[in-house]
C-alpha cells in the first residue's frame, strides 16, 4: 500500500471513529518505519479536522465526536512512544490544565473539551470536577501550563471563574497563563467581564480558540 | 433629558432613565416580555420591534437569532438594548407574558376525607349567674376540656363578641384535634375551605377545596411571577446568590401570583378569605424554599443540600398568604435538593407505596425526576433534561398554550393539531415529540439525529420548522431521562421488562403520544397498558395531603425513607448518556 492510501485510511478511521483501525494503522506506520511526524500531520490530523467540519455542519453530534477523539487517542498511544524513541520533536501545541470549577460536579462538557484538545495535539491535564481554585493554580504551575480551562455548568458556580481571575491577579500570575472559560451559562460577555482570555461555546470552538491564541511566547 | 419610550400595542408612553436596558424599563412599566435566560441575551425570546429610534448593531448571537427566526432587521432583544434616546417599540404577541391556561389532567383516586381542620359548633354561653359569674374562658373549657386550656389569650379576647350573636351558637375551628385555631360567631360549619397548590417553576395551579367533603370547588392556573427573575430554578437561585435581598422579591413574586389566583376563585364563589383555614403547598425543593423565604444558596452548590425537608404546619400569618391568619400552611416534604415536595406529593397521589410490585414514576419536566420502587425500596434521582420539552431552546418552541402544535400525524402529508384550534404559533413539547418521531419514520432524521436533507431544516408548517439544533436539543433531553431510567434500573439489577408499570407525570398530560415516545426512546418499550399518565400529580397529591391527615403522615414517612442517588457522580453516567443520545426504541 502506498503512503497516500495509508494516510487516507487513517483519516477515514478517525472520521468513522474506528478505534481499532486507527491503532492498527498506527502500528503499521511504525513497523514500516514511516516518518511519524508526517503520519500524524497527513494521516490523522486531517481526520480530526474533518470531524470538526462535520460537527459544524451539524452532521456529527457528541457520540461521533467522542468515538473520533477516542480513535485519535488510540492512534497516538501507539505513535507517541515510537516518536519519543526516535526523538522526534514534541508535537504539542500547548499544555492545558482543565477542570470543572469548585461547587460543580457536571463534567461531560468539560470531558469533551479535554478529549478534543488532546485529539488536536494539546497536552491535557484533566483535574476532574469540583476542583478547588488553588488546585487549578498549583497544577498549572506544576505542569507549566499554557492554558487554564475552567468549566462551570451552573450560574451559581460560574461565579467561581471570576474569583479565579481575581486570584490569578492577586498572586501576580496573570501574565503566565491564558484562561479559557466555558459551560452552559457562560458567554463571551461574561468572559470579557471577568477578564478571561477567551470563551468557547463547544469543544470544537475551544480547539479553534486555543489554536488561535497559541502557546505563550 | 430622560428619553420617552412608546410601547405598542398598548400605546402607552413611559419616561425612562438614560442607558437603562429596555427590558428593565418595560418590566418597571408592568410589561413583561418573556425571558428565559435571566435577561442574558441567551434565549432569544424577548425580541421587540423598534419602530422609531436608532437600534444599535446586533451582536453575533443576536444576528444568529434574527436570521434563524427570519425577523426583519429592526428587531432587537430587549435585554441587550440600552436606551439612549426616544423610542417606539412594539412587543410582538409571541414575546408577551400573559396569564394563560395550562393543559390540566386529573388523576384521582378516592380518599376518605379526614381533614386537619374541623369545625365544631356549640351553644356556648349560658346567661351569667349573678351569684357566681363563670368567665367566658371557663365556659369554653367546659366545652373543650382538653383544648380549652391551650386557647391563646388572643383568641379569648374575641370571645366576648361571640355571645352577642342572635343564633346563640358559635363555631370553634379545631386543628388536628389538638389546637383551637379560631372561634366564629354562629354556625359556620359549612364554611370550611382549603387550598391545594402546586408551585411549578413555570406555572402555578391551585384548587379551592371544600374541606368537609374533600370536593374541589374551583381550579385556577397562573404563571409563576418569579419567571421574570429567570426561567429555571438555577437562575432564580443565582438571583438570590448575587443579592440576598432579592430573596424577599422572589418570595413576594410567587406569593402575588398565588394570591391573585386564589382571590379570583374566592370571589367567584363569594367565599371570604377568613374561611380558608389551610393551604397545602407542593413544589420542588427550591420553590418550597423560595415560597417561605428560606435561604437557597446551598441548593445550587455542591454538595447541594437543603435548609429543610419536612416542616410542621406553619401559621398562615408567617407565610403572608391571605387566608385566615390563624390558619395553617403545610408544605409537602422535600425528599432531597433535586427531588422535592412535588414528587413526594405525586407519589402520594398515586399511592405508590401501597402498590405491589416494581414501578417507575417519571416526572417529565425541566428537571426530570425519576423514582424507582422495587418491592418496598424507593430510590429517587433527578436528571437535567433541560427545558426543551417546555418549548425552550427550540426555534419555534413554546409552552402548551393556545396556538401551540401539541400533536402531529402523518396522514397523506403532515397533519398538525393546535391547542384551541388556533393557527399554529409554535410547537410545544408533545408536538415536538410527535414531529421528531414522524420525521424519524420518514427518514428525514437519522437515528443519530442528523437531518438528512441538504437544507438541515425540516419544514413543519407556514413559518414553522425544525432545525438541526432543535433535534439535538430533543436528543439531549431524551438522553437525560433515558440515562436516569437506565442507571436506576441498573442499580437495582432490574430490566425494563421486569417492571409492573411506569407512571408518567408532568404537564404533558394525556397528549403525550406513547408509541411515539417509545419510538424516540424517551420511554422504554413496554406494553401500552403498563404505562399510566397521571397528569399533574403534584397538585393531586397536594389535595390528598389537604383533605387527609393520614395521607400526610404516610407521605412524610415515605419521603424519609426514599434513597437519593446522584447521577452525575455515577461512573457510568457519561458513557450511558452518550450512548442514550441515539434515537430508537429500547428495553
């Protein structure tokens, strides 16, 4: 099979959310000593981009998004160790610390954002739900995060996002991180009013936003 | 100079402060445009037409709404519009909040009336004996040896007035056999009334009940006046969260709505408010708290606990409800933060505790509560179904009020039925279920919820359509309920086929098409006769608690022993939920 056909199959595996195929194709690429950087860029990334397009057109919904993100994860689980062995440069588009804010236990939306960011080449540390503000801060410092993503699903708990922004400023850490906020009651107006760096309505928008903001210089 | 706003169609003009937001100005003027989102520009319901004055550029979301609703360019959301100069606005009918009837369905079982309030007629006062004049209070004690001693001084003060009545009779109002609430001159035994009230987040429903017979004299419906503080429970809690002083405003809002409704019923039947001695209130936990002015802060922040569950009957004067001030207000016991007194009352209405076998009770609302009875064990949970079935977040969604498509059939083309046979204004929950199910059959919507046509939009009627996003909202709402049912059954290792029956409560009433609900997956597939509609079971339950002391005791006991599980913290939640998004019958 020539490389281009293989790339097409990889793209297809991601679009269809076929986890086994995605992983098997990744193993094939490793066995055949292909340029893994190219494999990711030409085989898998176009797949996840296509998924994004399908989501935006309304053809794909949460289940499709999740199976595709999982397929991406399965492929990367095969490729990443091989790339490390071969000392191929870090693919990371940036480091992300993400979680649902304290007082709030809802986390499906946050999980989706986390997996889509990961599928798109971000290194994601997911702190889970009901996360204390201090813990966000500590983890972000520990992993030297580029982005801190705060999710809140209730209008009550969304106030925690503002407190976090205040906390960042108090500690003089504001310039170190880009803060993205999301969740059902959150909107751009709110993000602006608390001085966050961005707001995204859904997982795909979050990916776009993080890409456009780029990692810190 | 303060700008003037002319409001059409009323034709009234108001002076407003500069830079005030239009919706606030309208509300201050007593005009209430619909807002489901706490005036955040999110729900797209408060569009008004700017006839004169310069509208600012619409923001992105507003532009989307304008395009989606195909509104002319001079429409703006009242909640985003800051008034800078003179203005003429027209409030479209669809955006106006007005008192409207809600579909009502009864489910009644027979109960023996055993009200807490009893009237005891007596011929009290002997002519005083000059030799040894017995005080009036001593005479009362002679009639009521146990209760008389506890009669309050306030009551005794009124005794003197009783002896002047020409009938020579008086009536004591006895509560629960243990307390004298009040005395009345003459024989008023026939005048014994109570109120059963369901405080819904969106609507209030009340019945005026003859306590002696247990019969309903009159029923009424009103919108919950708290709606202007936000459509859903959480946004109202947030209102108080941000400003604790608002708690009183919320309490007054619901009280005023209730009061107006009750006064209407009383006037119609020429019943004075002082002859209403007890009211039973059934609402969700937050509504119960807000009605009493209790703090709600903890209800919306993990671990989500309530201030009270069961309460003893409260003096009516403390609640502010205009009835006999010495009467009582009883609040149906809350089960947990997200499963409230309305559900406890609902279970009482159908007497689930006494039925043999395994049953599900589902209240289909914004917060879909589900109770599983397995043998003697009860487990309850709530699911965030969202307000899609109440018509919110749906392009042409609306409440079940006149003009709403509530039923749709495929009979040589699409056949729509509207409430009140009016021209179709929008689509309510049951209509939405019929339509999606029908389009699923036609292949216009895939099982994954994708609109298969290129246009991503399905025409329903003149100016009515379903968008791809609408279908997604239905999927989310359905999946929430389905996930709740699956996890509860799973927890008890029960299969759908093991169930002896499913009770479906909620405003949907009898219009919910069962085959269609099963086809979508909102309800599991089960023999038709095992699915029972109970309509507004909260109201029916409130009435049961009003007319029967025994029902009250049993309801409190049941509420105590219902186990509550939180779905969001269940490890299987996400997987189940995502799997449940696909349309299709399931068992």
